[in-house]
């Protein structure tokens, strides 16, 4: 089992940057691949990006590719989502989640049983 806690959200102007952190804790926390998702009142929770347990493999949604970067510090059990060139449509609650599923897709919510509480990101125009 793993506990996740996001931080780093806030209010930023369009074109600005933010770095979100996801602190993982638990006996095997460093072994989990991590996904980042976001949720708005208008949309279901959507996939943002993914990083495998070693940090050597990452995937991104087309909407954030080239602007967002995921990394992880294994020693610190922390995963980062660096967001640049933010747009108003990036406004959402951002969640990190630990993946235990292996039979589905890295972007599928069903693969992620453990979630953080979320952190709000608001991008003003």
C-alpha cells in the first residue's frame, strides 16, 4: 500500500509555470509507477502523464506534450510534474496516483487504486 500527497498547486498567469510534487510513503512506495491526472467540474478525470518506477519511461497526453515534464526522485520518494507555458484550459485539480495494474493501459483510471487528495491549479488569462 502507498500513501500519496500532492503539493505545489496555486494561481498562475497564462504562460507561467508551476511544479507539482507528489510525495509517496509506504513500505514499497518507490516501486510504483505513477500517473498524473486532472479533473474539472466539466470533465471526467483525464490522464495527464505517466512515469515508470525507475523514471526511465514517461508518457504524456497530447494536450500537455512539450509543456509538461514528469520526473521522480527515488531516494526522496517524490514525483514531480513540471508545468510550463500554462494555459487557462490547464485549470483543474491535479492528482497523482500509483499504478498497480499490469493488464491495461497506463492512461486508464482502472490501473490506479491509490490516489492523493489533489491540488488545485488555476491559470488566469
